C-alpha cells in the first residue's frame, strides 16, 4: 500500500521509490486529483468524498460532485491526497463499497459523481442530470466492539441513527453472551463492517455527524482525536 509513502524517496525502500516515481512523473503534473478507494477487507463504505473542507479551493471542487456524501478530514502524513494538497494540487479521496467485490450500485454512484465533476469542469460531452445534494460530515467516529464474538448488524449502510440506537450485537459463540453496540451520537452510518467474527477494539461502524461550517472551524482549531476521523489502521485503506 503506497498510501503512507508519498511523496517517496528516490533511494528509499521499494515502496518509497515507486511512490516517488509515480508522484514526480504523474501526480506533480495534475491540476486535480481523485484518489479512488474501497473499504478495507470485509468493510463497506457508503459512497463518499473525503476532503480537507477547510481549504476553500477544495471545498469548491467538492461541490462539483453530485449525489455523494462528504467527510471532512485534513489527511494524514504520507497520504497521496495530503501530499498533493501540500503541493498545490486540489485532491480528494473517493471511497466506495467493499474491496474484492463488484458492486454495481457502488460503481454507478462513483461513475455518476465523477461525471458530475467533469460536467462542472466542461469536460463531459453529454447533458448531465443533477440530483439532490448529499450531506457533509465535518465530524465522524468509529464505534468499536468492546468484546469478541460474532457481529450481527441491526442497521445498514446509510441508515440514520439516533443516540442510543443499537447498531448491532456481538455474540460470544461459546457462552451465547451478547453485547450491544450502541450509537453514542446522532448521525448516519457511512461505513461498517460486514457480519463476521470480531475481537475487542474492532472498528464496526463509521458514523458521520452532520454539523455546520462554524462547527467545522472549531474542529479544525481543536484537531479532533485520531479516533474521530480514522484514515489509518486497517479500517480504511486511504
């Protein structure tokens, strides 16, 4: 996974050398960049754009995507979009669905959203039909399992949840003891694990929290904890 090695080094590790070559020979010549991703193994993502919404140029760019949620995150060191942003390139990440699966609805959503951007940039040759705007999540958090067992979800991708809603249950197959995963906030499920065996600390549900532009300013100032917007670990391959 090159997405912790950018901008790379010409004399570094193999991954670092590949990242350096790709960034200097290709990415550095771009005006705009969409970095396409899926969820990590056995996790599913609601179609979403991840972007540093505190940058006006990026926020304007994101507005050109149609019918897709937006998750604010400034990015982590070594990420392609982070280094591209630092180099003056308007860059975002698009997250869609699961890895290793062909999901036609997710492909359609991603294609539609990219075509809407091309339409705004006057690069799309056909008449484009715009849909209703989707929310922007300036904050998000991962709800983690507190015990091990088999995860059975009660909620689905894209569902709106209230504080106190049970999103799923983890059941120990030996003792049959069950533990509920309860949402601590009001929001929408923008990413989730598929039903599977989990261990304590396993990230099960990614909850997007709708808020205002003013709230985002506070988020940027306070720099929310790493668990709030998780771009790392095995959770998201971005």
